[in-house]
C-alpha cells in the first residue's frame, strides 16, 4: 500500500468532513452580523445556536481526528511514553465525540479485563485501530444504540471486542471486506472507503487480525494480536 496515496485520501476526507460544519458556522456568523440590530429575532437565536453547537462539534471531531489519524510518534494526552496509548484517554476522546452528536445517540461502554498486566497502556497504533473500528461500528448504527468495547490481555496475547447494537444496522460489505482482508492493494481506495483502508494499514502495522460478524441488530469487530 502506498502510504503517500493513503495520506492524500485521508487529507481529502478530513477536509470533506469538516466542510459542512464550517459552512454552517460561517453562514450563522454572517447572519448574526447582518442582523445584529435584531437580537429578538427568532432566526438570530437559531443562527447563534448554530455557531455555538457547530463549534463544539467541530472541536471534539478535531480532537478525535487528531488522535485517530495523527502521527503515531506522539503520545496521547499526559502519557509520557512515546508510542503508547491509554485506554482511559481513548475512551474520553470517543465519549466527548459521541456526546456531541446531534442526530444519533450512542452509549459507549468500556469493559476492561486485564490479566497479569500492571497498566492500561497499549501500542499507540493499536489504540488508533481500536478508535477506527469504534467509529466504523458507530457508522453502522443508523438510529443510535450501544457500543461495548471489551479488552482482554494475558501475557503476550490480547483481544479487543467491539460490539454495536441498535434497532437498525447498516451492513457495509465493502468496508467489512477491506477490514478483514489479508492482502490488499490500494487500487480501489476512495474518499468514502479510506477510513477502512487506514484501519487495514494499522492492522498490518501491529500484526493483528480483524474478524467481523453482523446480524439484524448488531455488528461486531474483534482485534486479535
């Protein structure tokens, strides 16, 4: 896989995902400036709310994207060890992102089952892969639902289970194929599947495997190392 090509498509995806929110904020600011003498106007209040809510949403999304798509050579939060991520910090970033969602409600639950492990740090690329699959699971929940993450570690082996349950599940067969593939070229990479290709890249980097199962009301991903 060509890393430069992957990075280019990720950049395009980030610009695409932020364009709508920035446009709404820009329109809200313009309306407030043009109607600054009509503070009691109902539309003025709606425009102000658009600016406030939109800014919050963009900030938490920016934080998520920084952690998920950013350089793997930097640590998360206050973690001083390079190349390591902390489950609590990953959970906090995802929690903030889900709480800021307007149209869907996602309940995120982390269940840690550590064996013979003194801390909750993992390789930072594995942490990014975890976040990618949680976002993939969220995309499958058309009307919201629950996402449960269970982490199992014993000696030199680890497993991360991500289970999304909701009333309506969108099964993205192309994405599931990319995530679970063992040997994949980047010939068919696009703006709309680059997230899955990035997760595939991370999977290869940390020498892991991904399996996927789905039904009418659930989809699950399992990372094994």
